[in-house]
C-alpha cells in the first residue's frame, strides 16, 4: 500500500490548487484556464508514474525510465507552467502570503535557484544514481526507492521553475542564460544515457537488452521534453519582447517621439 501514500502528494497538490482557483473565482478574479489544465496534466503525470504496476518491485528497466521521464521531467514542466506560487500569493490571506513572500525572498531560495545549484542537484543526482550501485540498492529498499523518487521530482521542479515558470524566482537568468542552462542540462542527460548504454548500466537493471532499451528511452524521451522547454523559453522571450516594444511605442507616442528608440538590451533578454 506504499503507492497509496505516494499518490497522496499529487492528490493534495491538485486539491490545494483547485481550492485556491475556486477562491479566486468566487472573488470575481480570473485565472487562466491553460494554467489549471497544466496543473491537472502535471498531477496526472506524477500519479501515473507512482501508480502500480509502474511502482512494482519487479518493474523492468524501460518502465523505470518511463517513470523517470514522467516524474522528473514532464510533471515538473507542467506544474511550473501552472504557476502555483503566483496563484497562492493571490488566494492566500494576508499573513500566510507574507510568510510565503519571506520564504521566496530568503537567501536559501536564492541559493537553491542559482544555475549551478540546480544543475548540480538535477544532473549530479542522476549520475550518482545510475552510474553507481545505488539503483540496485534502491530496488532492495523501499525507503531509498521513495527518497530517490522525491529527489528526482524536486530537482526536476527546481530546473523547470528556473527555466520556464511564471512564478517569481530570484535572480532568474534572461532568455539566453536559461537556454544555456537548458543546453547544459540536456547535454548531461544525453551523455548519461550514452554512458549507461555503453557500459551496460545500471547494475541490477535486468538483461543487457532491457538496459539498452531503457537508455535509448532516456535519450530520446528526454530530448523531446528538452525541445519543449526550449520552445517555451523562446515563446516567453518573444512575448516579453513584444510587450516591451509595445510599452516603448506607447511612451514614444505620449512624448510625441516617433519612431521610438531601439528596444533596450534588458527587454531583449527578458
């Protein structure tokens, strides 16, 4: 019944998000339906990854990799696009909102969301898990298995929040900086998949054919999600640049200046 406990997290997250959405709706405020859909899709990905037979102790390695893609990449991406922190800031009472703002502005939050920290937690955890004996150990220990799942999910959330989330993130890099972080993360993911294929890793993952199939799934499945992240970053950059240009045009018209000056570097890198 451990899988029931694991499913409680996505269910509670969806319930909390739905409660906040309903509170805004009763107040007469709008919240984009697309963000609500992203939350539901992200929760569905997480629940699919944590439901049997995916969480079976006899899972084959390609199924484990599918679980990894859903839990550590697809679900965090969709949850980041749902902007749950922004929704909470709009729906919470004054005192809890102030507490949340203090957390977001804390030094710990700033340290967690630096590109170096995010990449170390995301890529470092994967390399340590798949290239050592930790995979075999996790298959023997339910507690370690759950801890690995939690780490993968949280590290994936940090990466997705840094790259594409509409939520407030301290010192978030501009579009080109985020693309650079994504390239490094994607390259490390692809290199890991190739090492696993070449060295027949991880130990305890079944037959060589199963390990190869899992490595290929990690490589190609991860690439699909990385391309989606890149497309979202570029779409956000395009939208931010368009808004900045519109503001400069309005300002120029108000001042009787036309054509407006060139768009600033800060606006181009938003």
